[in-house]
């Protein structure tokens, strides 16, 4: 079956499912495979539960016209998503980078949604599986798509661009994320620049942070650039925007076109994310009041930069993920905020490969150089560092420690890689 033929079936059954536990009647079930699962084994169950068709790549014992046999289910899913995107003549905004991708995506979407019907990447659906599933949620009624792309090795962003075919995009920054897969910081830079290469080749538009010399250099081959920056005085060309924040703590405030804008976010790195949303909103023709509304409506959630109140303690929960770059930025921002009796709980950073020991020790040294004494380290990597900070191997041990303590009027900082589940500590703070 060709992708065009499958597309005609998809148009009749546009709900795509890969999990029989979340199946909807009349959907298209794609039997994906992974290291620990084989969707082909659930194809019959999907049909019996109401799926209109099951796309499979292994012959079933009893097959009928509801089974669509292809060579590779994942590749078919990706090809279908790419073909679907080609049929819709709408702008697609791609967001890649080491840190701040999701916050930027949410801010951009919040701004654009004040005027447009926007499809935005849900949750963490930003990889080679999640991205095509996101694109297949696009309807003819959508006016813009804001697509987050997450890569952990070189050439992955280039591949995702081939599927999503962005018309414009942004690289948030380059940091020490997924060093195990990228091999080095230079590998990270090359990977993020794959978006720039795609936009240069296709005549697309790039939104570029003018405060970042690496991004300016890597995007220089793109004919269409809009450059934005904080506190800018340098001459970067006519197509640029520069805004100076009034305050960064405890909330970001600034003036734009005579309007006072107050975000619930804090820190200069979050101001970069806000500026990205502002410049993208301006490019798509939104007026200053719409931009203000979108920025001020955004509330961080999903374990990212969340402020929580637990009895008389305050918690800054930023536990969705972590790498050396985001850790340092978040800690600096946290320590600059007002708050009493600050205490940091830091969980291991994953996917650092050969850099694991060095980067965990570097972060400990960073905390020591800041003069921080109330730091608790959690994880096998932090356990090997040279310091006198209190250490626990597992998060549950830190939870037991919290249960044994009485904290009052403290301000907590919780951050670590996703696998550390640092959010589980919240219920133990009292």
C-alpha cells in the first residue's frame, strides 16, 4: 500500500493510536515496536476493541481487510505524517535547542493562541515517534503549528525537519545536554544547527538570539533572519529587536510598545524564552495587547519552573529534566530570588556518558563556589563527588530523611533528570 493510499484511509479515520489502553473507536492503530514491546502482538486486540484498521509489519495468524501490512510500521507512520503536513499550507514553527524548548514552545503557543487556532506539541511528543503523532493531529482548521523537536544524537534534528518541514524556526541555545549521544558540546552545536541548515536550504526564516555569538554565526547562511536580544546596543542589521527587562526577580517585567508586561517567570534565561515568543508573535502580525495577554497568561506546569506552597514552606519544582547547563542557570536564578532558608535537593543528571563524573563534580564545585551550604545530593553519580554535602543514593532515601525532619519557613529547590523523580519529594516536605 502506498502512502497516498494509506492517507485516504487516514482521512476517513484521522485518530491515530499506538496504545490499546488509550484506543478510541474507529481509530488507526499503528503497531510500533520497541526494546521491550511489540505492537504487532496487540493488533488483534486493537481491532476487537474498535480500531478501524491495524497497521502491522508482521503477518498475523488470522488477517482480514482491517489489517494493513507494511514493511516497517514506524517508517510508515513517519511517511504518513510528512505527507499529511505537505497537504496543509500552514506555517510550522520548529523549536530546537538544549534548554528551554518546552517553555519557549508553551510561551509561543500562548501568544499565538490569542488570535490563531494553534496546534502545539503535547507533552514531550518531540522525538521520531512523538513528532509524527503530533503532526497527524493537525486539522484543516489549524492556522499554525508550533512543533518542538528533541534530539539526542547528531542528524536527528535534520531527520525531524524532513518530517515536519518547518517554514520557520528557532534554536533556543546550546548546552551540555545528551552528551552521551552527541559526544561533546560541539556535537550539540552541530545538531542544533541542523535546523538552520534546513531553513537555509528551503528559504525558511530563523529567529535568532543576538546575544549568542554561536547562534549568530551558525545561522549566518540563512537569508531570512529576525534577530532579537536583551539589552542590545550592537548593530546587527535592520531586521532586529532589542528589549531590556525592568526586573528579573521575583518576576520578569518589561515594557513593550508602551505596555507594561509582567510574567510569572523569573531569570534572564526565561526572559530569552519570553523574547522568542514576543518576536514570533510580532512576526505573525499580533498587536502588542495580544502579545501581552499571551505572555501573562502563561503559567509554568508539568514540573517545569513551578512554585508550590506546602504548609509554610515554599518549593521551586523544576524536576522535568536536568543537564549541567540547565542546572547552573536554575541554581543561579533560584539563589537570586527572594526567600528564606534556602535548601537545594539536586538529583543525578543522566545521559552524560564519559562526562558523567566530571560534570557532577563541576556542579558540586559550582555550588561550593557560590558558598552554598544547604545542598543535598541524590544519585549514584553525585555520591562519587568530592564534597561534604549530605548524599543519598536513591530519591526514596531523601524522602525518608525529609520525613524525619521538621522544616518551617524554608524555600526548597528540587531538580534532577527525569529518572530521578525529584517531584516525589514534595509530599515529604513539612
